[in-house]
C-alpha cells in the first residue's frame, strides 16, 4: 500500500496555525492599546485604584469577541477570574472598614477626655461670667441709688470713690438712709427688738428634743394611768349600784310588817344585782353638779368673748389670736374679728397681728372641723403672700385648710407673675385651686405657664367641659408655638380643638397678627399642599373668612402666604378669581376681583 505523503504545510497546520494578517494586526493594536493606557497611569493609580486590572479586562473582552473557536472556554475562565477578584476587593473593603473602626474605637477615650476638659473650661467661663454679671448688677444698683440721693447731701456723707466698688447696701435701707445717722439708729433699734423677740421665742417656744421625748413618755404614762383609773371607776360604779340595790331592799324590809324573813325578802334584789353589768348601770345622780350639760352655755361663751376683748385691748395680739383659735364652736372665726386684727397698724415685732390671727385660725381647722369661708380664706392668702410667707400658703392648700375659689387662684397666679423666682410654685398651687373650683381654662393656663403643653392638650381633648371660649382664652394669655400647633391640628387621633382659620382671624382681630401669620407660615412650611388641606378641611371658617385672612397677609407684606391662599380659593368651583397686581406706588399691592362665568 502506498503511503500518503505529508506536505510541510499539512504538518505545520497540525502543530501551530500560522496567524493571518488580520489577527496579527488585531494583536498589535491590542498590545499597543495596553501599553498606551498603562503608560498614562501613575504609581498610586496602578497600585490602589486597580486601573491596570480594568485595562487588561477590557483587552481580554476584545480578544474574546474576536475569537470563535475558544470563545466559550475563555469566557468561563474570565468569569472565574472576575469572581475571584471581586472577592479580593470585598475583603479589602472589609479590611479597610475594620481598620477605620479600630482607629475610631481607639480614639474614643481621648475624645471623651477632650470633651470633658472642654466642658470644664466652659463651666469655669460660665462661673466667671456669672461673677462678673453679679458685680456689674451690684455696681448698677449702687449707681441707680446714688442718682436718687437728694441734692442737699453733703460731700462728707458720700462714700469715697475707692470704697464705692466694695460697698454693699444694708438690707431694708436705701443708699440715702445708709449714710444717715438718724435712720441708722432707728434701724439698729429695730434690729435689737427683732433680736430680743428671737431670744424670747427661743426661750419660750423652743425646747431641746430630749424634753419632747420626756413629755411624750410622761403623757403615755398618764394615759395608761387614766385608762386604769377608768376601769377601776367602772368597777366601783358597778359595786356601788349593787350595794345600793341591796341596801334599799333591807330598808324596805325594815319598814314592812316583817312577815317574810330578811333573806327571802332581799333574794330578788341580790339576783338582780348579780345580773347587772357595767353597761347596764343605772348610775344615780350623785355627781349631777359636774354634768357639763348643766353648765350655762350662754354665760360661758360671754365670758370667753370678754376674755378675748381684754387680751386685744391690752395689745396681746398673739395671745388673742390663739384665744380665737381655741374658742368653742368657732364663734370668733368671723369677718368682724378678722377686721379688728386687720385694723391694727402699730405693733411690736415683724409679724402683723393679722398674720397671727390667720395662722391660729388655720391651725385650729381640725378642731372646728370646717375651714374658713371663701372670703376669709382669700384674705388669709393675701396676708401671707404680702409677708412673703409662701410656706403658709403651701401648707394651707395641701392640708385643705382653705375654701377654694377662683379669686383665691387669681391671687396666687398674680403673685407668681410678679415674683418670677416663685413662678413654678405659684402656678402649681393656682392649678390645684382652679381644679377644685372647676375653672378648667385657668387650670390649663397654669399648666402652659409651667411648660406642660402635652399635659394641657391632653386635658383639653379629654375634658368635655372645655369650650371654644376657653380655647380662645388660652390663645389670649399664652401664644406659644407648641400650644397653637396642638390646638389647631389633630392630637393623638383627636380632631383639632380650633380651626386654623378661626384661630388666625381671632389673633388678627386681637392685635396678635404676627402670631397668626407665623402659624400660617408654619402650616405652609409643613409641605406641599399642607395649607390647601388646612383651608379645605376647615369646616368652621368660610371662603370669605379665608379671603379676609389673605388680604391681611397681603397688607402686612406676607405676599407669599396671600398668594398661596388666593390660589386655593380660586381653585374652588364657582369661586372668585382674585389677582394681585404690584405697582410702584405708595399703596403697594392692589386686589382686583373677576367673577367667573
């Protein structure tokens, strides 16, 4: 068999195919592109940003696109490489994230220490500022008093300029009185009287705690002895009754015909005596003279009043007040007696007789079992607050020793307004009084003044007695943004207590225009369509009311709000088209109305 002769071309094709001119040109372009792109990269971009990988990836994609025989296998190889590289990149990102987190955690103690140091520095600055402010206020106060000094004051009575900065006013004296010898002597005498009163009070009103303990023990012993004596007394009463029954039976037997023996005659009495118990004792009227019911009550009360009058005329006002407090049936707890104490203007000591009277009357409340009437309670609180005795008012209200009224709450509220350091305490007390009198609107006002807006809104929405006039009363006395928002918007699923239109109209008509415009602006800033929804959902205010609001906005240069409201009004079917034209004249914006046909 003749062998087939293999040509050199055939043998070469089995070992390696000779690339065509097209393939060589394609390979040359790819290589040139790779070298060109790599040459444009810097070292940082080559190492960190992975640009070299992107260049070779794109070149590999071009080669796969121009390959037909090995396209599938090359694509699979490329996919595996891409997945591996993606995993490496993800690991690199996680590593960077963990490194940064570790650095931040390591720097936290240092950061916290820096913040603490900064806080300490700021606190020191605040203390310095407060100290400087106090010094400036003191200097300003001295300057104000110095301007009120009369022109007749001589140069000798004035303090040297060097000492003025360190000068402190004597409490209770003006600058003029502080340099007047006569006023200083009067003030010294006043202080000496006060010191004497304090020493007397210390000796007469205050004792060591040990004495109180001893007295308590003695009282307990006396009470125990009294109980024992009461028991013994009851036993003696029972014995006396039994003996008297038997003695009466013996006496009756002596006056009889003695047909029956003594034993038989007194046997029924003995049985009856044995059956008696302490509760069944028919106690005879042996001690009728000591029976309190036999006392002439009228004479007793008259004597009590005469004793009070004598103490009052002798100017023993404190003793007279205590006498009033302990009077039987509270007969001296009346307005006439209060006016007698109120009329006293000259007295010794710093506590007025009227305040002594009210302290005694309020302390006697548990005994008389009923508090003073509303008028006397009001006068008592006024007197206590006039002497800055808030502690008395707090105790009287907490212990329910006053008859609450709206006027009483108003007095406490006004005092809190004038004494800002007592604002929180007075508002809390006034709220307590208003709640007891069912004056709900003022109770809620006190909550608003305390900053308890959430509690006030809850009270308004949950109370069925809160009316529209009450809401307007709150707007008149408290125009905080949070309260306005709570009254004119839904709150915890409850409908708004006031419509926005009604609230704004009321504010505009009561010289609170800026508050009303601010409310509209906040509503408009809530988002697109918020103002439109407020207008359309307003079931109380009419379109004419909103037109009046828009005109007021335009008059006071709130043109954006006016345009927004006019836009909503003109969008209503059958409504009125209102256009605003701005001229350069002094009148500003003019309104022109065209009725839609």
